[in-house]
């Protein structure tokens, strides 16, 4: 069997590092969420997060600038899941299905949203909802036509 080239070895190492980094981030995020169920966000220290996650402080700082950055990443993952699910539907011809999917996913993440609100992320959640639903030019065009029709 042929020996792997240096480039192949580096690619494998990069892939392993990326996977390891993703697991580390997931552990840190989960640790913060669990701690937020026990006490207010403002009272949670980086040391508590790293201890609960089972990672070192250097791993924490390699991935995040702040506790808020962890929550922003968590919010990103919720919105990525929501966006992926909603892309299956045409918002005009499948409006009912879109709303049911949106509300179902929102209900699934209700506990997460509650923790995010308690951490002072209400405005970030609202801004994400608004930007997520207003970034499609086709939807905007339809909305403009609808608004023009309704306003006479």
C-alpha cells in the first residue's frame, strides 16, 4: 500500500482539527446553556463554562471572544435550522405550511429562546427574525406589490 503524501497527511490533520474544534464549540455552548438553567447569564464566569465543558481556557478563547459570542453562535444554529426547514416551501403558494413549520421549530426551541431573552438577547432575536424574512428579493418584490395593492 502506498504511503500517504505530506499533503494528504496535512489534509487529514486539518480535517481532524476541524472536527475536534466543532466538538469543543459544541461542549462550550452546551455548558453555557446548562449553566444558564441554574443561574443568570451575568453571574456565569468563563471558568465555570470551561470547567463544565471540560475544556481549557485556551480552547475557549480560541473559539470565542465572550459569553455573548457563544449565545450568538447558538442563535445562529437555531436560525440555520429554521431557514433550512423553510426553504422547502414557497412562501406564497405554501404560506400555511411555512407558518406551521416556523411555529413548530420555534416551539421546539422555546426553552432556548427563553434563556436568550433572559440573557438580554431579545433585540438580537428580533433583528434576526426581521433580517431572515426580509433578505429575499423575490419576497420583497411580492411584499411591495401587496403593500401597493392594499394601500390603494
